[in-house]
């Protein structure tokens, strides 16, 4: 997905272990029946240490309500939540 490509690109370009990215339709215009206003994809990319856990890139789809500002705020919350879940999954926190 685009969100996965964005997250992987950010991770690789910055040379980091983790990266997160969002893309979507915050509104007020641009939505369709298939891609409504509030549709956001959150990408998370992880680069595992050499010879340990496997690296991964994944995306989550969320549909958020509210005006443009609210969708943007909620997208940040969704991105941080996705990142926290991924970090916990690889044993980086509780």
C-alpha cells in the first residue's frame, strides 16, 4: 500500500529502526463512496537488528469522523497507537 511504501521509505531514508506514515482523505472534499472523507491508512515500518527478528512493514485502515482538523488529530492518534502496538509486538515495551 502507499502507507507501507511511505513508512518504509521514511525508515530507509532516515536510517532508523522505526517509521510511521499516514495518508488518506481528511476532507472536507475529495471523498467518494469507496474512499470516504475520514479514510486514513497508517503505515508502520520496522527494521530488525541484523540476524534477529524479522523486519516488517504493515498498514492499518481506519475511518475517522469529524471535520478536517479532527480527522488529522485522530490520524495522529491512530498512527501513534499503531506504532505502540508494533513496538510491543517485537518486545520493545509493555
